[in-house]
């Protein structure tokens, strides 16, 4: 059955060698004392306590595992991006011997400007004697006479003398021309005329005849 300790001499006694007497006791082969072997006790196995995991606990556990995995992925990705960026910066910092040297174009200095000689000024126009008889004075006199006939004489505009026909017949000057002036409503209108004037002397002129061609 096994080995048992003798309660008298404390020796290890093999139960297969112990002598069994009629009383059901055993005899120790070392001290010859009797002892009884206790009946083997059946040790009942401990009941295993089963932990019941609820569905909410399982979900919380799965969520925690998911967050751990996601955090690990983010950390690994950040480390990988940092390594790639550092390696790229290292490549950019290296001097590139194959790049051609850029030479800036220096603007050419323009040649000095040549000073062109200025043409001579025309001779000054001689002053017109307003107190003499001439085609120019006859035209100015005709303009003054025409302004007295207009509604708004200050708006009258006359062309140049070269654009007007001026002739002299006997002792009178005939001026055939036109003018632009405002009417009573403020509209700018053009009128054509024939005016005959006569020089009286001492800068005075006389209107001999006036004909409107409107």
C-alpha cells in the first residue's frame, strides 16, 4: 500500500512487509510494536468555481484590446513616418555634385544716349495791329457783330481764319463762315452766315450787311 511511519520508533515501514495480526493491526519489523494503519481517506476534489463572464464584460474586454491594438498601430506608424522623414532630410542635405551651377545673367549696360540736336525755333509771329485794315481784323469784327445776334454769345465757337472764306470787294470785307453756339434750350447748334464789314479807321468797324444761311 506504501510507506507509513511507525508511531513508536518513527521508522518508515513498508506496509507490504509489515506483519498483519488477527486484530487487523500491523507489526513493525523494527521495534515489533503493533500499530494500525488508518483507512485511506477519500479526498473529494475541490469544486471548480466557474466564472461567468457576462456579455458586457466581454465587450469591454474586446474594446480594451481594440484600443491597445489601435494605439500600437499609431505608435508604429508615427515611428515609421519619422524614420522616413529623417532619411529624406539626410538625402536632401547631401551636396548634389551633378546639379549644374546656376549663373545669373548680368544685365548689359545700355549705351549712352545720343543727344539729338534740337531744330531751331521758328521766328516769332509778328504782332497784329488791331487798328489796321486786314482780313484778320475783318474776321474778328464780324465775330463781334454775330455774337450780338446770339441767345448765348459766351458759348459761341468760331473756326480758324484759314477755314473761313474772306474776300474784299470795293471798300468792304465779305466773310463767309460758320459758328457753334447754344440756343434758348441749351442745345449746341451750328449756323452759317455771310457778313460784310467795313473799316472806318482808328480801329473801328461797321457792319454793312448780314445774311444767315440757316
